[in-house]
C-alpha cells in the first residue's frame, strides 16, 4: 500500500504541467474576458459594471472613419493574402523544381530576407524606396498601393516557405504521369 504522500507527489508529477499551463492560460485570457464583458457596460466607468448596453457599439458603427478604416483593412487583407499566395507559389515552384539557374542563391536570399529582418527595418526601407520611386516616376502615392506592396512582401516570404515545404514532398512521378496522359505543363501546375 502506498502512502498518501507518495500518491500526492505522483499526482503532482503527472499533472503539474497541465495545471501550470491552465494557470498561464487563465492569466492570459481573464483580462480579455473582462474586456469583452465590460464592453457592454452602460457607463464609461471601467471598474463597476452598471448594466448591459449596446450604446458603445452603436457609437462605433456611427463613426464613419472607423468603419471606413475597417473596410480598408479588409480590402488590404484580401488583396494582400491573394497576392502573397500567388507570388509565393510561383517562388516556391521555382525554388523546388529548378535547382540550378543563374542567380538562384540571390533569389533565395531575397525571398527569405523578410523572414529574418525586423519588420521596422523592412518598413523603413520600403518607405524610402517608395518615396524615391515616387519622386522619380511620380507614382505611386503613399496610400493603398504602398500598403498592399509592403504587406505582400512580408506575406509572400511566409507563403513561400510553407508552399516550398509542401511542394518538396510532392512526387514528381504524378506530374510525369499527368503529362503522359496529355496534360500540358501549365495544366499540371494549375490542377
């Protein structure tokens, strides 16, 4: 028969990690739950919940600048995500399928540079580049196009890494079999 002390130590040994993670998650998520609950508070007073109200959400929806900013963010996200995946797919395909071409090392470095460089440096570099291009060519103005360009640069790097790892696992014999059955290379790539 085991002593109660050894059972307690065994239980603690088996479940201490789970208990610790539960406490960490509580520490991280309890403020978020309070934020959600107090967003429905009827007064501005943050410390005391005085009653349920949707007036702050009505005020939020009535503010046209916030709604326009939100819609612009959605548009930037949609365009950036699409461009990042498409360009990342092309870059990954080139890096996986064409192992030898002139400038491969430079291309690989340029595609992966945003992953290791701090975003502040990338943002400042892009700003300086866009200002220089705008002074030289008169286009693009700082705004929607420059935001999409910067976000696409970062997103493409991450998409390339993920797609490249998946493409390296694809069996080349499947592509060859599709071409033997009459598919052109572009059909094999796209389907």
